[in-house]
């Protein structure tokens, strides 16, 4: 038996042929009876619908549903940490003891409004909703939910979070970082600006990934561990290479691993306060947007920008196309050209 006390209830929790079964009961005896009956039916291949579904829908809490979905769908996956964050956000809003049947379409709309008030981007809001939708679908498939709420998604247009850093802002940021002795983070900021890498990609770059290419006449970095599992190799600017070498002084095999989410959040909070910038879109990830924007504005072809940034789809790169109006003039010039 796998019965344990959980607050004022008793939780039956066991695995059978790779599938996890769990349910809470008011008494230890009820939990043991349910587990014994379910194990027997599973072993004999008998119907289990009444035991699994029964009145479960009326008693399952949001936390129980999220936990069950996590165990079946997200545990030990690349998306695990991201889903755990979203799960915590859902519990913070709804409360972990809320019955899942109480999450109606109207309640979902309320959740969306709360995220909008926090000025989160449409993409971030959709990420939270995707976690909720997956959990609801998981519960519906197993009979925990009989009336699944309708979950609308936010429209993510080409104008989503299109702010980027100007060269003047870059100078200001480096000044306040250097002035406070945050030279390591200043180097990481430069590295991120000139490579456009996602922080999680930078953290997994070993010293051995940096190499000199004789034909290109510059240093390259080989990215093998990326967000979308799409390896790429990009050339480094002189200052990006200098920044990386500055951060290797302590001999760490992964010199950028120190720039964790909490490290970045803490340093960027200092930058925001030092510059008195309250714009919600003023986030560290602007380094990636800025890199893409500068490439486009300096007439780098869009397919090259796509490969440099490691965008999975061309549509992601096209968000920056409007930043380069000269492309239209280039098209006109090409059509007027005569051999």
C-alpha cells in the first residue's frame, strides 16, 4: 500500500505499468480500499472507470491536477522548469485547494485580466494559459473534468515587445555597471548584445567551444545546446571575444554559468533603478532583440539574421523586417538595374 497522510486527508498514490494513480480520501480505510480495488482491476484488466472517475471531478483540487499532469507530461523534460514556474503562477492566483470544477471560462478570463494588469507580454500570458490548458486536457481525458473551460489565447502580433536598446542606452547601462564595480555583468551584457544569445544558451558554453577560424579571420563559437535543439556556429565580434576571455580568468570550464536567472534578475534590477527606467519592456532579454534589430538595420539579409539568432521559423525573424525600410528601396533599385 502507498498511503500517506496529507494534511487532513489520506493520499493513495502508486504506479502501475508506468502510469501514476493518486486520489485523496477523508479516511485511511477509504484510501486503502480504493487502492486495493484499483490495483486488482488493473491487474485483471477489468474496467476502472467508476473508480478513476466516480466523483473525482468534484473533489480534485488544482494542485492535484497540476501534480498529476506534471508527473505524466513534464517531469524530467527540457520544459520542466518552465512548467513548474507556470504551475506556481496558477496556484498563486487560484489557490492550490480550489476544485478544478470551479475553474470556469469566466474564471480563466479573470486570470488573463490579472496577467494583463501586470503588463506581461502576450507570449508570456499564452505560456501560462498553455500550462492550464494542458492540465485541463489531461484531466478531461481521465474523467476528472466533465466541462472543460474555453481558454482563449492572446494575439501575438509582429509588434510584440519590439523595443530595443539604442547605442546611447547601451553606454548608460555600461556606465552604471562599471561605476558600481559590476564589471563581470558588464562583460556578460556586452557578450549578450553582440551574440544575441539566449542566457540559457550562454550558460552552457564551455571554453572549448570558442575557436579561431583562419579563413574567416575571427573567433567562432559553436553552440550545441540551444533552446530549440538547433545547433549553430556564429562569429564573434572582437569585444564579444574579449568579454568572454575576461570572464574565463577564474578558470571555470563554463565561464558564463554564473549568470543564472537570479543573478541576471538582481543585476538588471540594479540597472533599472539606477536609470530610473520603469518601462515593463525594459528587460535583459532586450539584448537579444537589440542584436537582431541592429543586424537588420545594418542591412544584414534576413535569412542570415535567422541563422545567427537561431530562430526556429522565418516568421520570428520577420518581426524585425519593419525596422529596415531601406529593404524596399533596395528592391526598387534591383528592379531598375539594367545589364
